[in-house]
């Protein structure tokens, strides 16, 4: 370890060059947390990897794929069997598809325990 080098994480420096995160950069990375109950999971169209991919292809909008980021993880009860973490682009498309998501929160990044379900990985 070089004592002349700062001891902070390089990621921190990249995301906070002036010591803070600007509102615009945080806003662009927010993920909306969507809860899906047991009944919703019975319909395969409620799986973004299935229905959103088809929607993009059918509507000639595959160019949006690099802007979409959706993560998924198991919920905690029958009311939220699956949690989806959707960035703004994914949520906008999901609603365009006629979906009516149950939004239960917003956070800067998906939970660390969530797995990428569709689109591009989270990145600072």
C-alpha cells in the first residue's frame, strides 16, 4: 500500500469528484421498487424478461435495451412474493405496456441481494 495514495475507494472518487453526488446524477440512477404478489406471478406476462423483451421487439424499440435495468429478488410474504427494482427507463416502458406496478419505494441502487433480470447491470 502506497502511503502517498489516498485511502478512499476509486469508485467513490469517480461518483463524487467534488465530494458529493449531484442531484441529476442520483436522479438518473434511482430504482423504483415494485412488489408483485402471488397472483401476479401466475401470469408469465408479469415477468419483465419475457414480456418486455417481446414488447421491445414487436414495437421496433430494441434500441432502448441499453437504457433498461431491472433486478429481481424473492420477497418476504404472499403480498410481495417478488420484488423488482426498475430504473426510470424500465418503469416507463413497463407502464407503456399497460402494467400497473405496485410501487413500494425508491432507492439509489438495487439491493445487493437482487439479481439482474433484464437489461443492463447497475453502474455508477
